[in-house]
C-alpha cells in the first residue's frame, strides 16, 4: 500500500467517527497597514489575497463530506491590537451549521469591513488572544468531553513593533506548552499545531519560524504529496516568503498548505 493510499484510508476511517471529536481551526490574520499593499498578482493587495485564502479553506472544509461536521473556526484579526471576531456572543463557528449553512464563512465575510488594513503589527497580542480563546474553549461547555484537534494558522507580512520579540516568543511558548501538555496528559486536546506563513519580504521569518511547531510525520508526508517541498520549511510548519516574490504559484501553494495541515490534524 502506498503512503497516499494509507492516508486516504485513515481519512475514511476518521470520517466514520465524525461526531466523536471536533477539529478547531484558529486564524490569526494580519491587518496592519502594509497588508494593504498591492502584490502585483491579479491587482490584489496582500490583505485581499489572505481573505481569498481563508474563504477557500472554509469552503473546502465545509464541503468535506462527513468530516465537515467536525470542523469549527475562529478568527483573530490583528494590527496594533488583537480582535476576536464575535457574533451573538459566540467566537467559535461551525463550517457546517443548521441546514448545512457554512456559518464560519458567513461570519468571516461579515467581519471584513471592520478589519481593513491599518495600523502596526502586534503578533504577540494575537498569540495571547489565541491562547485565551483556546483555553476558554477547552475548559468551557462547548463540545465538552469530546477529543479536540486544534490548528492555529498565523499569517503576517511584518515584524513585531508594538512589544518585542521576547514577548512574542513567551506567548508562543505558552500556547505550544498548553497544546502539548493537554495532549500528553490525556486531556481533551488530542493534538495541536501552530503553522505560520510569511506574506512579504519584510516579514520576520526567523521569528515566524520559531513560533511554528514541528511537522508531524503525517503532515510531512501530506505536504510532500501535495508538491510543497520547495515552499515549506523542512522541519517546521512554516512557509517563508519566496525569492520570486508574489506569484500565483505561491498563493496556490499557501492554499494547499492550509488545506493539508488542517485536514491532517486528526490523523495519527
């Protein structure tokens, strides 16, 4: 049996127990002023490309058959401050809600006007907000008792300017330890990952790479099968900005990266 066939078999097996676990995807989305710069691809800005990428992933998760009911999403926009998207007092949304409606996609699109590019960059505050959101989710009543798989995607084109890198790494380490300890202790978090993508040549790639967690074996295999070897770090769940700059191929590579990391979250 080939590795690709093995992964497909695992995916089918997991689909059968869809109601037994949840798969939370948390998006940390840079909306600093530089994200309003045009990329030279299709006349779109970095922010517009990021919006497109998130929409495509939410659509993909919402149409993933029996797996769709397991996926939920949360959105944290950040510039010089971090803001968690809310609706009706809720901050976590299913991709397949009542009558099959992709509520996560609706909420994300509804947030766009309020979170246009402006201001500076506070990566540390975004990580802190993600930690508090996930801690509240795991300890709260929503999906209580279900095993939880959690993936955090961090997108940024800049550098931490509100605080300092030591603060950022402190917040990143706290989140990593929480996800790891909950997994190892038999808690409700079965597995957690933090992935990072550099969206411009001014991004602090050293910092983003340190924030990203290491690839699990199944993630590494899935990324290789998706043809992403030349785009993704060899060890970390991190995509550096390519020397070629913005191209349609780079944007498509980010889309595949997001898809494979999120889909493999619940695979052994």
